[in-house]
């Protein structure tokens, strides 16, 4: 297959934007994995494959073209067939997006894993596709790797109850949860049986050495139809820890609360910003007539909320900045004695005492010169919290 000479799109600034040197005139399935591996070796964190556009690599938060020519429908069909299977276009035509994991094993000792979303779009007046591939490390990071605050680490593993990790899409929630899982698995006395329900499975723990822990990962909807079905499944398997990938609806939130109430430790995520906003949003998913009862059940089980945002660093790359709050007995009792509609303001007042606001966290990294002022200001306003 003929190839084209790579071009540098940022002359004088190194080869960070060099296009694929072995780019074929037409992609076939045998070209897909070598091309994706090349993207990984260019330090791409996300690969975007879209109809009528170049393939883009996101490197340190900036997009760089990875191909000389835009992909046409025949190229896209090849990528879809290789990554998902021959029925990808039919599934997309039914009006659903596709979340899958993808793995490349170039040899018996190495493997590369990706979280993949495939979504139908419109391009040039016709149906088209965008594929987003998130590159996943082969081993979860440690809490120290992520510079997680000691207060969060100390509060990470209550005996039972619910820990909620929040933030917008792409804010590193899954990575933080994976680091927390690794910490629990590697403890001297282990963590018992951990069951995870994810959509899709991103981090795996094959290389984590643990003698007194066992982890079983299930993918939604590949292994079970929904997160709520996953929680019901977990309750029949006598776990110590349950991880629910996302509390996205009332059924899943209720199932997570029920699991917490029956003595389990539950971890989950939501797409919210701020501790107070998270509590309010979870309660608001219920019908108004149910909210008081469900609010009390939620408050009975909640142990910590951590909100994370990823921001560019001055020196390149990105870093996590966090707001968090612990919910010890005295806080939960205090809030349950109040009308739940007043919880938002009270939680905002309590955060500095039982955690740290996003404004304060952002100020700390800004004062150290790690982030720019505009990112500091955006973070300081992102959760509605004060210092």
C-alpha cells in the first residue's frame, strides 16, 4: 500500500504535530491498529476520528491533525468495523450512540486500552460519524500520582455509605476512582470483594498485586443491562465495595442508596460541579412528592463528595483541582433536622470546616504559579462557593 511522506504542521516547534508517516491512500482494517498505536506514541490523550475531517490527536489539551487528508465515508466504515463491528452503522441509524472499550495487543507482553464513544452527526448535509477514543493507561495511577489531598485520602474509605465523585465530562472522575480502587486493593489487609459496574470498563487491575482483595468488573450494557441492574446484582454477591459508574437516573440513585443503607461502601459519579450542586441535583431527579423522603435517605448514606476539574498548567499538561466535603455524623444529623430545600446554603457554609472550596483550591495552585489567572477565575466561580 502506497504511503505519503509525513508533514510537520508546526515547523520549528519540534515534531509534536507530525502526521502519520505510514498513512495509506485508503485505510483498510490492517492499517487501523498501527495508526492508533502511532497516535499513542505521539502522547495523544484523545483521538478524534470524524467524517470529512483529519484525524485529530489531543496532546496536552491542544488538537493536532494526525493525517494528511480528511477521512471519507469508506475510511470511516473501516474504522467503525474494526473498532466496533460490522453492525455499527445500523446501530447508529437507530438513534443511539455507542460506548465501548477497545484493546490493542501488539505482543504478548503489552496491551493498550481505549474508551470509545461513537456518535452519529451531520457533515456536509449527510449523515456522518464522530469517533472519540480516550487512551487509558495500562495500570491505574496512585493517589500520589494525582496529588490527591491528604484529607480526601483519609476520608476515602468509610466503613459504609456513599462516596460521590463529580465533575463535567473529561474531568478525570474515572481516573480518580481508579486511583482510589488501587489504594484500597493494595492495602495491607486488602478490601475484601470489590464489584464494579462501568460503561465501558476503562482501567483494569490485572497488574495490581493484592493478596486479600478480589475485584470483578462488569460492563454496562455488555454484561448487565443498566447500572441499577448492576447494583441489584451486587447485592446477591456479598461484596464489601460496590462501584457504580454513574448515578444518572432515579433508579440508579435509589439502588445506590439502598446498597449503602444495607452496610456496603458505594462509590459513584455524577456530572455536576460543586458539593452543594451535587446533592441538589440528585434530589431533583425525583418527583416532588418523593423528594423529602429520598433526600433524607441520601443524607443518611452520604460520606463524602469530591468535585474535580482539569485545567491547563502553565508548564504544559493539565492538573486536577478539587472541591470536597466530608459528611460525618454531626453534619448529617444537622442537615436532616433542616428542610432539605435549605441544604444548599448550609452546605456552602460548612464546606470550609469539613473540606475545601473550589475557590480556595484554585487560589492555592494559582498562587504557586501553576495555572493562569483566567483559569483561576473560571474555577473560583464554577461551583458557587466562597473561600
